[in-house]
């Protein structure tokens, strides 16, 4: 009987030590998980679009306590990534011109550190998907240009909840490639 009790106690001690070892090795477990350059790039885009919206919208439309919703979405059907910024604005500020101006300012903020010129947006996207300190060589020299074809930015101005409850349904959104000229943006207005 003493042997059975001793064996059970030993098993419980070993099981408890194994559980603590697993908790202590959570970082090792996370390090063992695969991370793709795609995952890395989406995380960078999420961070960058939130920063760009936070820096741009208050300057452009005077948002006080209202925080824009931002993020990036991968649509596996169309194989496209959409960066989005959505903000609740008063009716007078929900205009095509304001949307195009915010779109342009967000792209300018995203590409601040890029070499200026026609390839700034492609350079930004290339570096968003490239891990810092990683040398790609010329294996990926055309990645920035190709990403411009599949990554788009969408800016939406919507009514606040209390305005929606009063019947205000007017929305404005503009979308396009990061290197799009204002006249190339797809603008949608609903009333």
C-alpha cells in the first residue's frame, strides 16, 4: 500500500513539475510557431495604418475624442489586402473632397520615410512585408510593384451612432491603390 501511495505522489509531483515547465517555456513554444512574411506584413500594415490615421485625421478633420477604426483585411477570394480607416464625422465633413484629402494625407504619412517619387508607395509596401534587418537580395526586387496591385486603401466617413438613430445614413468612402491620383479613386456616396 505504501508503494502505491508513493507512486501516486511521485506521479503527481512529476505532473506538476511538467505543467510548470510548460508555462515557463511559453516563449520557446511561441518561437517554434511558423511566421510567414505575409503574417509579418499584415501586422506591420495594421500598426502603420493605425498610426497614420491617428496622425492624419485630427489635423485634417479635427477629430477630438472620436477614434477611427483601422486595420487590414485579407480577402482570400480576391487575393487582395484592404487597409481601412473608418471615422464617424458630422454630416458637413462627409464629402468627396474631404475623403480624397484624407486618403492622400494617409498615404503621405505611410510613405514619409520612403524615397520620394512615383515608387514611394511600392517602396513602403516592400519594406512593410520585409523583416527589419533582413537581406532579400534581388529575389524580391519586384515585390513592392506587385504589392501595389493587390493592396488598396479605403477611407470611410460614416455617421455617428446617434445620427444614425435619427435617420442620417449619409456615408462617403474612397478607395484605391496607394499610388492612385485623386481622380483615380473609386468614390462611393450613399444618402
